[in-house]
């Protein structure tokens, strides 16, 4: 949540605004809920309910597409499943109890969400989008094939729903639909504003990053698909009750475009943007109902204009207006109050780390006919910094990718202590105790710095989905601990002041330090740092040196890939030089500086290599690193 604070002091105003927003939300929900009693006529009551039903579908799409980045757009199919399930249970089995039907719909949503989500585990991007759109197109055919259950082209007329044995009249049904919508948005809000919501953003940024955090991409995608399916299925139930009739003509490709349009207009990465987008699209449909034959063209133009003018939707536009208004009033935008960074010895402590020896034995990797790595054997010991240096394309980053499981070795073995890591998936290797940073930092958008650092604790300090949704004490303790630890680690690196800022807005050098803090948050046995010193100024380098020194002193195993040779000489206990995929030489910093082969590798001159014994290798070594 973004708050306003007076500059330079940020005292009462942030807490006042943060306290007022939930109250305003409750008041607004109450007004909508009791609107019929306040004189809302039938036309507007139906419009409000149609907006609520559409917003449920849009909310599911926002979770799947906006937050998790999965182009699964089959919300209409799930909507139809919920509607026909309601009709089938009522007509065939006489089940009219609203609570029981909704429970059945949620169970059905989970099953259908898992089944329809399976292709997403293999496909991605537009291939997944086309497949899920295809599900929408085959609805009429499925309705005909399943005519004994769906009524075919004749449709179904579900009986009036009941609650506790009492038939629901117009006002009672209105209140039920609004209440279900409100409860769902509360659930969605709690899910998004939790570790699991942050995991969705990580998945959207990169499945590689998710795996490096120990997250099973397979399970996380299934969670995404199921979470997005539930509101769409419930929306179908609500529609069946509202309309009292279900026909295949309702579930069209045009409806799919309506949902997509509402998501874009409201803001696909906004919890409540679904409500705003649904309201605009639904009322727009009713206003232009006399232009049915032009509907697809109108939607096309609308999506084009909205995509250009409202890149982040109405919620993004509102945020920009808020910032503009804040500047006009002489205020600054401040993030929610974060725990203060600890002072004194506690801030400088990493705590004992479970350092374990990392060993590669004859490690080789070929890409077709290109041998990227050739029989490389190294040991990285606990309580030491083991550096890998070498010119561009020498195999450094390839070796790290092999250790993390992102590549499979052509030959050789990787051992963590006595454990062979062969056959483990990347998330399993991360859970075994290996954390890494990336040569190009993988930073999700829409997340504060401290929340990103806390993603390192996703597996090591688990909080279950029900605990997050219900805001149980375990979730609250975990959230507070995440915040405190993230700010402490950022303070250790000297960048606690960026804790509340959007992490993707930070400079490249600061992002590298943030990745180091994220790796520290996982408290692994082995740290793999891939060119973390690149782009850092002197102050940031000092913070990095201090942090790596503390990790080493705490017993952690550090593997440092770096082209900043003076930094390597300061930190490394042992250095391995790679050349053309093979291990050229290994030794202490002093031995590497004095070895003529190192200078010869960087300069290509044997004469220079002989002169390197006078200490010139250190200067040439500054050219080390780059793509490995």
C-alpha cells in the first residue's frame, strides 16, 4: 500500500490513511450490500450484480495473468462449468441449497483448474493462450455432446436457490451474491499480499528465479490455475441463480473479450482493479446494446485505446494522479513503515551458517559440438571464499548453472558434502542448501525491496496458504519476521534505506546487493555469487566485501565468480582460473598473481607471461569475467 507522508517528517499521516482505507472499504461494501433497502431499483440492482459476477471472472484472470504471468485465458469455460453444474444439480438431483452448491462448485473448480492447467506446465506464452481460448470455442459442442446433463440447445432452468431451507427472494439473492463477491476479494487480497502472492510475481518474472528460491514451478503453477479457477466457477453459479436459465449462447468468445477488456481497463496487477474494469465494461455493454453487430469491432478499438492510454489500467492511472497530487501538496510518497534496521553488533551478525563442502568431479558440458566445460574438478570449502575467474566464455557461469541444476552435465558429478546432486531438479538443489545470484539480476516488478529479500525465506520459513488467507497468528508472526530480517540484511549491506522502495526501480548496482541480501535470507550452506561486484561504486563494494567476509566467518561456503580482480584478491582464499572451458590453474591469490599462465591467458603473449612473474598479472586480471 502506498501512503502519503509530509516531508521531511512522516508521522501521523501514513497511519491515518492506512487506518482509514479499510474503514472506507467496509462502508462502501455495506452500502452496496444494503442498496436495495435504500431504494435501488431493479434495473440498477441487476447491473450491480452483473458487475459483481464479471468482477469475479476478472479477478481470476488477474491472478493467473496479471500476477503470475500465465497466458491462461479460459475463464469463460470455467464460468460455464459453474453455471451448468448449478443447473445439473438443481434439475437432475433437486439440490438447491446455495451453500452446498457453492462447495460443489469450488471442488469442481479445483478439479477442472488442475486438468485445464496441465498444458500450462509444458506450454507457455501464446501457445497456452491459444489452447485456453480453444476451450471457450468448444463450449457449444461440449454442451451438445453432454446434452443429458446440460440440456443441449434447449438449455437448463435451475430452480430457485435456498439457504437453510428458505427460498431466496430478490433481495436475499442480491445480498448473497454481493457477500460472496466481497468474501472472494478479501481472500484474493490476503493471498496476493502474502508470500504466495510474492511467489506469483517471482514466477511471472522468471521460472528460473522461482526454482533458485526452492519453489517448485510445477506446484506453484497448479496453485495459480486453481486459485484463478475458483472465482470464475463461482461466477457461473451466481449467474445461473440470477438469470434462472442457462444456454450455450451465453458463453461466447465475445464474453472472453469482455473479461480481458475489464482486466486491462481496471489494471491486471491490481486486486480491486477487477471491480473498476468490470463496472466500466458492463455498463458500456448495456449502453451500446443496440450495436450488437459491431460488438467485436468496438471491443477491438476499445482494447487498442485502453492498451495505449491505460498501460497499467485505471488503478495505475490513480497511482500516478496520487503521486502528482502529493507533489503539488508538497508531500512525498512513502512506503508503509518498515522495521528499523538494527544497530550495533546484532546488525553485523550473520549467525552460524551450515557450511558444507561443494565439490565438482570431472564436470563437463557440451552444447551440440561445442564443449563449454571440460573435466573441471574443484572444491569449495566451508568458511572459505573460492573464486572462479577467467576471460569471457571460459565456462564460469556454465559451471554455476550446472551446480544449480539448470543444465544437466554431459559427464562428471556434483556433490554437496556426501550427497550427490545428480538427478535433483533445480528447486530440489536449492532446498538442499544452495543459493545463488545471477549475472543479470532477476528482479520482479510490483514488489518492494524488503518483500523481494524475504522471498529467500519462502521455503526455509514456510507459511501455508490457509494461514495466509485467514491471517492466522502463524502468518502474522512469519510476516513480521520476514520484514525484520529483510531490513536487517539490507542494513548489513548498507542499503536499508531502500527497503520500502519498488525493487525494480533501483539502480543496477543496488539490485546486485539486494540479490545478495535475498540469498542471505535463505541461510543456505553454499552461496554462489555471479559477478555481484559489477557496477558497484566504492561504498557499495565496501558493503559487499563486509557481507561476504561475514558469511565466510560464519562458516558459509562461498563460490565467487567475479571479473573485479582486486576484489577477488581481497576476498578469495583460493582461486580457480578457467580457460576455454577447462581448468587452467588453481592456487592462492599470491600464487595466481605470480603464475605466468594467467597473464598469458589474458594477453595472449608468452613474453608478457614471462614478465608476469614480476606481479603484472594482477593488472591483466582486471579483464577477467564477463559471460561464462
